[in-house]
C-alpha cells in the first residue's frame, strides 16, 4: 500500500464525501476514486458504501482506518526520532493540558525547561479531557496532562500527583459562622459550578444524591475553570474546585475550604501519551519536570 493513498483515505473517511475530500486535498475526484480502488484491490474488500449524497465506511473500511492512523503515527515518530538524533533538547512539544495543571504545574516546569534548553518550543492546548483526548488520538498533541481515566489500549500514563477537589467559598462567607457546617447546610446557598457531564460536577451531584439531599442550586455554570476563583470571590457563591486555589496568593482571591465530611474528591493527575509512539528527549524532560513540580505542589 502506498503511504499517500492511506493519507488520502483518512481524509475521505473523515469527510465521508469525495467532493469535499478533493477540495481539501487539492486533488481531482477521479484521482481519489483511483486511490480508493487501489486500496480495495490490496485489501480484497470494499472500503466505502454510498449513503444518500455521501459515503460511509464499511466494516473493512473501519479496520483499515485504524491501521492507516497507526501507520501515520509510526511514520511521523520515525521521522521525529531520526531528526532528533544528535539534537539533544530541541524541537517542538505539543501539549494538551487541563486548566488546573496549566495554571499550577506548567509555568514552573516550562521555566525550568526553557532555562535548560532555550531552543525548545512549547505549543499548548488548554481544555478538559473531552477536548484533549480526541486530539491525542489524532496525533495532534504529543502529551496530555490531565486526570486519570479508564485505561485505553495503545496509550500509557505516568502518575504525577493526587489533586484534591473541595467545597470552597469567599473567606467572609456566612457559612463559616457555623461551628460545624454539614452537607444539609449547603442547601441554603447558591453555587457556581461546571455544567453537568464535567467529572467534578457529576461527583458532587452524586454525593448529594447518595446522602438523599437536593442537588446544589447552580446560579452560574461555567466551563472556564480559570475564572472560578474570581467568580467565587466576587459573587459569594459556593463552588467545588482544586484545593490548590485556596493556597495564599495562588489565585489572587481570598478563598477558604468549607470542611464537610464526604465532600473531598480525590483525582490522580497523569501524563498520557502513545504507548508505541516516539517521545522526544525534550518531551521526556518536560514529563520529568512536571512530575517534580507536581510532587512539590500537590504532594
């Protein structure tokens, strides 16, 4: 099989339309049709079937797509490893990172890495796991720094540290007037939280469910985790955030933990990358520095 045919096949499979694939690839439709025909002859099976105005992968097509992507990753890894021979700590690292790690772990790790290797370029994408995981699968990022999830075939994770998520409020909030606040007491206040589906929001909702308490009354929903400390500080709302934000001077807001039994969520921060992929010396060094600063910050 020709590598270029496999590259074209990936685009056709993504767009499920010969015309749009031809436009993106700057090739004619007959050229792409010939590409598919060559692959089908090599595989001995049809790869696409017509559906309305477009096309969709057959079972054989899905199987080939998996191997085409793996071949592309392997070829790119080979190129990068050969290019990096003798270069030392140089090159570009594409990192996907969740907001908490981006705020507290990446800056000191990047500072130290740049001091050691000024020629390194970091390209970062900040987002939650549902955004970053597809990028890692597609090879658009080299490393994903985030919370540990279920293990996926073909990927490996390195533990960094444990992060604690706690109920938090402005340090002057009236809840701190109660000697020993309880989960039931939280019902009387409004919250700023991530939308349902976010792991921390779901965990908190399920905690209230388990104790047969009404779920928090959410007045503000936000996917922008970096703005939560300021929102808590300015609005007087309760929230559920990393304990890191409560450390003096960390977030610029005067926040305190509302210490209540059974409301501390533990999550493991990890770096995830392709198991068989090439991890450059620069990326390996960044992983080491992230682990070092995670231990110092979260340990």
